[in-house]
């Protein structure tokens, strides 16, 4: 009897302890990875040094300074090409698990093609990787963050299907040279943003302004390119470090403007996130069915002889399906969405029939597209988990912009609320999030906003030729989060300081 009682007490004790630990929703799960992110054009500078070729961003900013808020460019940026050791020192101070950076295609292949390999350019990345590894930080390499060689743009860029081959040749060289030391690879960063803002409109390089036909074609070719790069890695290089590779998609949140309009939320998701994600992560593959039928009908109404959404052959559907080991998610903000009724004979609003707006009560960052809505983050993580059978999710960008200051308590507040939402998605909703990365380590060249919007945990003085780096409050805060592997849920905003 005594031993039975002892057993019962022991079992209850184990249950209670397990429950307490299992519900510690403020601690990161075991093996969870924390990091920071950047991209080549935004930080490296040295745009024409060491035999680097010209990229579309070099060309765009030099030819069209009026398209950049402050007329600036990335010629010098944070000068990380020369100051990478200082950057790694800062990363080491933070004690991040990984650092996400991208490779500049034209630095490695100055002609764009795989006929000339620039050893000096390659050495820059090899040295950076060695420096990271020596400091116990895993390099997380993005192959393509929007800066392809300008020569290919003159041949149509992402509207030319040959890009699939050209980028595959480049990827093979990167894998051959770097995969022995790199465990984490991302193929393409945010195809949607590049295709919408660089090909459909002219907000970003290459500024093609081709309207809807341009964006559909660009996305189609980028999707194929991603799949081909994945297969090259999977078949020829994965064995080197038993590494992992995936795509990075920008999925903003969507909340219904009108309570019952949940259809708008789903439609928004399928047209934005699902466009590429469905082809890769769903069981059936291909573009989302709703998107195929909407675009086909809308194209007809607009008088086109065929759908603007190109068809994927069944061979391509099979080839693309399953080509991502993780769901790389970049997330910043959320939209209010509403269904715009389609009237007879009239095209669907923006092809999807869903209109985006913002709630004026949402707090704002410096970037006009960035509102602070942490609940939208939790929602989108859940939506991805539901749609694609709970894949491993890596949050590869999340961050907040301001215009100044090292006392950046608004950034801390943003990051705190978003990480909290993510932890709740993990613990309360069972989502499989395995990594989180802040955009960005340093203030940097923020595309068409130039240097007017700052996302860094570290301030960079862009008028100082030495590009002095000064840690902000948020760096200390993140350092504490990493050291304790815990978010202080009771933390409150300091109210005494105002910008
Ligand atoms: C992402 C992009 C990054 C960065 C960030 C903040 O879309 O991948 O390069 O600029 O937005 O705007």
C-alpha cells in the first residue's frame, strides 16, 4: 500500500513538473535558434571594388537617384565589405545562434555568367563565414536578395525564362565553394516584393513598370528558379554538412475589416502568401485553385486571350512540390481586408477582389507600410501551419523602423510584442516555429527609402566615413533575451522618454 501511495505521489509530481515546464510560454523551446538578418546590397558597399560586376541596384540607384527618398545608394552603405570583422564582433557580443546574410551574385561572377569566377569576391564570403564559425555563429546564406547582374536585366531579367538557368549556374558555384561550411541556405528572398515593386511597378530596381503581365511572369520564373536551385543542392551538395535549404516568403497578416468577411482573409492569403507557398508546401502543388480561376476569369474580362497566370505543366508541378525544408517567413505587419463585390462585366479588384487598408488606430513605424499588429503575426503563423500541415517555420525577418536614436524603446516594444505573439503561436496553438531573426543587425540602405528609415539594433552613422556603429537599447534588450532564452512577459514600456 505504501509503495502504491508513493508511486501515485511520484507520478503526480512528474505530471505537475511537466505541466509547469510545458506551459512556460515565455521561454524559447529547446534548440530554438535566434539570429539577425541582413542583405548584401543593403550593407556591403564596395560596389565596384575587387572586380565586382554591376548589379541592377548599382544601375538603378546611379541612373535614378530621384527614385530613392534621399537620392542615396548602396555604394558604401555600412561598408561591411571592409568592416565585416567588426560586425561579427557585434554579433558575438549579442551571442546570436546564426547570422543571415546574402551573397552578391555580381561580386562572385562579375560577368554574371559562370565563365569567370572572381576569387577575391569569393574570399570575402569565405572569410566572413570563417569569422562567424570561429565565433560560434552559424552562417545562414541567402543566395539571392534582389541584386542580380545588370547584364541579365538587359535581357529581360525575371521576365526571361533563361534566368532559371543563369541563377542555377551561379547557385552551383556558391554551393560548391561554401556548402562545406554552411548549414543553412535560403534560395530566393521574397519573390513577391521584387516582382510587384520591380517588375509590375517601378518602386524598386529594375523598375520595369510592366503592370500585371510583368508580375505574373516574374513570379512564374522565380518559382521555377527556386525549385531548380533546391534540386541542385539536394542532389549534389546537401551531404556536405547535412544542411537545410528553403525559400523566404513575405506573408503579411490579414484581419477582416467586417466581422463575417473571413473569405477576404483566405483570399488575401492565397493571392499573396499562397501564390508561391501552395506550389511548394501543399499536398497537391501548383498555384492555388482559387487564384487560377480568378485570374483566368479576370484576364478574360480584361480582354486578354489567355490567363495572365502562366500554366505550370504537370512535370513542373511535381518538380516544384516539396522543394523547401522549412517555411522561411518574413513578417512585419498586417492589413485589414475586405471583399470588394464584383459587378457584372467588371474586372475583379486587383485580381483577387480583396482590398487592403489599415486601421488608423494601429501604432505606426517610420515606414508607411508598417503598422504594429502583433495579433496578425500569430494569425499568419497559424494560417501557414493549418494550410501546409504544420511545416517547420523559420522567421527570417521581423523588425521595426524609426528615423533616429539609440534609445529605441519603440523598437523594443515592437519586438517584444511580436516575439510574445510567436511564443503563443508555438505553445498555445502548437505551431512549429523553430527560428527567429531580427531585421536587422545594422541600420542600412532601405531600398527606395534610402537611409531615411532605420531598422537596426545598431545605429550606423552614414555621414561618418568610418560608418561608426553604436549599439541601441534594443541591442541590449535582445542580448538579454538571447542570454536568458526567455521573454519577460511582465515587461512594460518605459513611459518617461519621448522621441
Ligand atoms: C524586406 C526585405 C529586406 C528589408 C525589409 C524591411 O521585405 O527583405 O531587405 O528591406 O523588408 O523593409
